[in-house]
C-alpha cells in the first residue's frame, strides 16, 4: 500500500508535508513505508530534508522508507543527496558525558595552561639574563620603540586613573577619620596604601590592558600570518627577536610608571585632605614624610620589576600560542588580559605574605 | 639533471600526528641535488605539514629527515639554525613582516647574518627585487602590495643569501594564470641558472607540468606516498586517485582508494 504524493514539496509547505507523511507512517504501522511519487512535480532542498528526516525517524524504529515511480528529475536529486545509502553519521568529537567530568577537564586544562605559561616565563627570564651578558645582541632600537609605546604613551591614563583612585579612597575614608578626629592620618593611609599597593597595581593593571594585550595581538598576528615561521627559518629566534626587547622595555617602564602612579595617587588623596578634612597640603606633606618610609616606596617599585616580567611574558606567550586565524588573535588578546590579571593578583598576594614573613614592614 | 643524482635531503618513515590525529605516516623519499621536486595531493592530506617538518619547524613523532649527514629530527636548535641558512622558504602567504618596508624585508637576512656594508646590501636588495620583477619597489610597505607581489617579495627575501634549497608552499595559489605562469618561469630560471634545488608544494596542474622534474603524490587518510615519478609517469599511472588528480576527474566515493 503506497501513499500517493500529489502536491509539490517545497520550503513553503515542508512542515505541513512532514506532518502529513509522518501521520501516514504512523497510521499504516507497516515495516516498510512506501510513497508513490508519480505525481510529484516539484521538490526542493527543504522537501528532500523532509524525506531525510522521515527516513531517520523510521530507521530509528527499524522501519524503512521506500519510493515508487520516482520521476527522472527527482531521482537525480535523490542521488545527489545520497538517499539510497544509510545516512552518514554526523561526526562529533565524543562529548564528555557529565558535568562533573567537564569541570574536571576544564580544571586540568587550566592547570596545564598555567604550567606551560609559567614554564615559558621561566625560560624567557633565563634568556633575559643571558641577554644581559651579551648586551650587543639585544635589539635596542626595538626596546626604545616599546619604551615609548608602553611607557610614555601610558602616562596620561596612568596619572588620571591613579589620581582618581587616590581621590576615591581618601574620600571614602574621610568620614571615618573625621569621627575619630584623626584627620591627619589621611596622609598615613594614602601614603602607605598608594606606595605599597595602589600605585604598583594601578600601573600594572594598565600595563596589562594597554601593552600585554597589544603584545599578544601583535605576536599573534605574526604567528597566524606565518611571520614567526619565516623568522625561525631565517635563523632569527622569536624569543630574542620579539620577546626580549618587549620584556626589557616593560622592565624599564613599569617601575617608572609605578612611581608616577604613586605620585598622582597621593596627589588625589591630598585634594580630599584639603577639602574634606581641612588638612592643608603643607601639613599633609610633612605628615607624609613621617609616615611613609623609603621601604614602602621601594618595595612597591621592587614588586613592579617582577610584575613587568610577568605581564610581558604572559602577553608574548599568548601571542606565540595563537592559532586559528583572526578569531584566534582575539582569543589570545582576551586571554592575555585575563591570565595577566590573575597572575598579577596571585603574585601580589605572595609578596604581601613574603614581606610579612620576612618581617619587612 | 645529470645522471649521478646525489640526494641532498632524505626523508625516511616520517610520522606526524597532532594529538590523536595521525596526519602523515610512512613517508619516505629523497630530494636530489638540483632538481625541482613537486609535492602534490588533495587538500588537507598534509603537504604543508610535510614541508614544515622538513624544515623542522615542528618535531615529528617518528622517522628521520636528513640534510646531508645531519639528522634534523635529533639536531639541536643551534645546528638547525646553521642548516637553515642553506634554506630559503616562501610561505603560502609570503609572510613578509608587515612592519617593515619591502626593501627592509629583503635586506633582513643579509643585515642579520652577514658583515656586508649597507651600500652593498642595498645593491643586493635591488638586484633580487629586479629578479622577481619588483624593481624599484623597496620603499613600499607590504600592505601596499598585491597578493602576487607579496609572494614575489617573499621569494626575493628567501633567495637573498643564495640558498641551496628553496621551499615553496603553493606559490601560485590565488594568483591569476598569467602571474602564476610568470612565477613558474621564474622558478625554472632560478633552478637552471643558479642550480638551486627546489621543493614545491602545489595543486596547480599547469604548474606541475611546467616545473616538475619529479613529483610525489601524498595519499589522503595517512596512506603514505601514492606515487612518485615524473609528471608524465604519474599522469599515466594506473592508480585511480592519481589518475583522477591528473585528469581532474571526480572520483566515485566508493571506488577504489
Ligand atoms: N597545527 C595543527 N594542529 C592540528 N592539526 C593540524 C595542524 N596543522 C595541520 N593540521 C591537520 O593536518 C592535516 C593536514 O594539514 P595541511 O595543512 O598539511 O594540509 P595541506 O595538504 O597543506 O592542505 P591544503 O592543500 O589545503 O593546504 C589537516 O587535517 C589538519 O587538520
Ligand atoms: Mg597547505
């Protein structure tokens, strides 16, 4: 018993046709479902998809789909879409079965990623030490260019952000200080807070955002356009050629940016001291001199050397790991910021604990 | 080519995989001095991968690649650097450094590795640019050049230190027939006049017939090398896949493979 198809099956009536055919298939209940296509004058890709869909559902129940009186034109279309063969398995990478497994895999991936990133930074640091032994081999011209890009061009934004953060911190502590009549201690609070943490962190975060990401994007683009391969086959190693100049440049600029940020952060606090706490700049600066030790400032600057290697290292690593075209470059750039900030916070925490432990307060 | 056929590179039982994906296995062939060897095969069969491993840009999972007496698979980075000074490579996209002018790109290997004076280097650069038909364009940036010009620029850079072996990854892909024929002509001229050995990855039938002294065809699905010989030998080989390639035929899915 065959079901006779009389109307065209096109994109317009595909869903309706499917409903009709599957209703018929359900009603007959026979093993083999037969359609008579003698009257089928028009069928398009959506129509073919209807039959494919019907076939898969039937196959699922161990039933079969058959056709009778297929017109020549339709037969060609059927052949093109491989109707006679069992439909191909859609290739999918075997998905991990449950959520727990997925979380585990992500954790493992992240761990692997962190390990190879830290390994890379370690190797780059060794190369850096080596390059200080042979300073003639360093590409100083590139270093100058990157100092300009990562340092000089960053001054306005670093100054502005640090001043604003100093302002905000001073403002939010002003109320409490006033309650205790401890107005003058605003200088201690701002001086120590900014020189130890706020200054180094603001400078580092802005370096990640401006330059770490730029390194990842620049090197990533060179990676996908085969420029890195071209360098390698010319015997120019990517690390001394691309990475070392960037790291030396950030080693020069980040400590300077940190001092710059310290200065503007304190200046921001000083404004609030004057207007909300009636502490005049003269008194503020005098108190600052008593409260802030040289160690407070130098520990912040010292940390920034480590941050510089970390940030430039992460940016370059992400660039070198780039694959997969323009989208890959975007991914690397994002990743460089995310892992840069993550490592920055971890490193900073380690410094806090370390200084505490060594009694360097 | 003369009769003695001295092998400059020998690849034996090369096996390459990316993770679980085995891309090349059982690849063995020689590159003879002074010849133009063409590597061909269907898209995705691993031609570029093979070339990258001959240059040891990535270490293979198994097998050996000898250049002269040195096994590149086990060579140190320093040894590789030394060997690569004999190589010139034209990458698929030309791979010119986008931040340098064409002239600086071509001059780069000379500036890095020789003690030539700047004046001599400039002469060398204009000589090489002249050779690839880009005379007088040294001050343009790569972004100001067309795709075909970038490729020829890449070729000029690859040849600036007179390499012994030149590698090309699809030199004529994406070029119009006229430019592509000109590039073929350039390849033949360089081979004949300077005696440079060449390894060329390409699918272009006209190119293969124009330039190849010998060709090897890689099989898909890690089938190793399907056929090896002169273009004419391959053309008339009985192998259905090789035949299909050379006669631009559609191969029935369930036909022999
Ligand atoms: N970096 C990589 N990581 C993972 N897989 C890769 C990588 N490079 C190549 N492959 C895989 O290796 C196989 C061969 O790729 P390859 O680029 O060598 O092909 P091809 O023969 O050059 O193709 P085409 O003619 O299209 O350029 C492909 O299946 C590809 O998926
Ligand atoms: Mg390729």
